[in-house]
C-alpha cells in the first residue's frame, strides 16, 4: 500500500450529498405540513418556520459527523498507529469542528424556536430566550445539547494534542449522551405509557446516528485505504446490523403509536392521507431502501473488501448515506408535527 493511498483526500462530495438530501427532506416535510393560516392567529414568519427544520437538520448532521468521526478510531483500531494516524490526524480536527457546528446549531435553533414561541414580537431579547428556556422543555434540551457539544469539542481538542491517550470511547459515549435531551421533548408526552415511547425514541436516535455516522466517516476518510477498510468494515457491519434492527423497529413503533394515540379519520386513513402519515411512510420507505443498500454492501462488496480488492463501495455508500440524509430531513419535521387530518 502506498503512502498516497494512506493519506488519500477526504471525499467531500459524499458529505455534500448527505447535507443536500437532509435539507431537501426537511423542506419536503415543511411543504407537506403547511396549513392555511387561521384568521386572527399570529403566525411565525416564513423565515422562522422554514429556518427551524433547516437548522435542526444541520444540528442532527453535525451530531452524526461528530459521533461518526469519534467512532472511526474505534473501528480502525489502535494497534497499527503507522496506518491509522494519517487518517486520525484528519478525523480529530474535523471532529472538533463538527462539535462546534453542533453547539452553534443548537444555539441558533434555540433563538428560532423562541421566535416561534413569541410570533408577535418584532425583536427578541435575552429575557425572551430565558423565558423560553424556563417555560419549554425543548429550550432546556437545546441548552444542554449546546453545552455537551462544547464539552465534546474540548475533549476533542485534547485529543489533537495527546492522540489516542484520550480514549475515543469517551468521545463516542459523550456524543451519544448528548443526543438524549431532544427526543424526550417530542411526541407522546401525554400517554400513560409514554416512558416506553421515550426509551424507544432514544434508542431510535442513537442507533440511527451511530449507523449513519460510522458509515459516513468510513466513506469520507477511509474508503481509499484498503488495508484499514478491510479491518474496519466487518466490525462496522456488526454494529450496522444492530442499528438497522433497532432503528427500524423503534421507528415503526413510535410512528404507529403516535398515529394510534391521535385518531383523526381512522388509523389506516391517517397513515396514508394525513401529512404526518405520509411523512412516516416516506421515512419508513427510506429505511427499507437503506437496508437493501446495506445488504448489498454486506453480502456482495464486503467479501471483496476483506480480500483487499478494489470495489465500488464509495459510490454505493454515498447513495446509502444520501437516502439516510433524506430520512433525517423527514424525521426532523415528524418530531415537531401534529398528527392531524389534512
């Protein structure tokens, strides 16, 4: 293996595809959820209404990137520093930058959601934001996320200096922990058995982020290094299988429970004729496509990769990640959308 192969340039085109798909999914969701303004009711501005899902998608994708880059060190292993260090010297500063974007997106989302909470205000003050944090669970959650993302960036900065002496598992664990506050501010909070739904939502978010982040980090930074890829991909495949099962099962459970607890025009009609149901179906179809693409990688490409043969993994993984980005865009709108008939 040549030095050029070890230090191959990152595939930024993959990252661009994922971000574009995420934003597209969010905008499709906003379009499906749009309603006719009610006379006499003050509505948030179009900038606020469209800006919140856009920023939340960027927040989610920054979290995916942060956790995926931390996970890359675990997947690649620590026993061959001559091979892994050229990759990790790219991954560590990128992880710090992603964590800072994560924290910034949380703060911007907090400001926008405060504006949504007070739609009649022409300006926002620090007091308005403070009132929103005190009164609304989502405000508190965004503050916690911003703080934890900054802590993650600080630990990542230590890793820039001390390398793997700062355990990657600490960064992965902190990143996953930082995912927990936001899901509990979503749907099903009024259900007698909402604790089960909250646990399901947490598992759904963590599994989806670990799955997407790990695949994204390998595709952007590791795909050109056949030696490391042959070591990392089989390890990731086991994690991805678990994440697929958890993500699909919990996503299906959460969506069906939400629809069944908020009957509008009948269960099946609500699934296929309401905007919420349509988005739920689109997101579940994305999961099915991702599963098929993942199966192709697992059973057709991975045996070749393990033998260090050249494959089209980059193209297939980019396609899979693009569909994942689209699903994240749909998910952002679903977490905030009411289940009502159109």
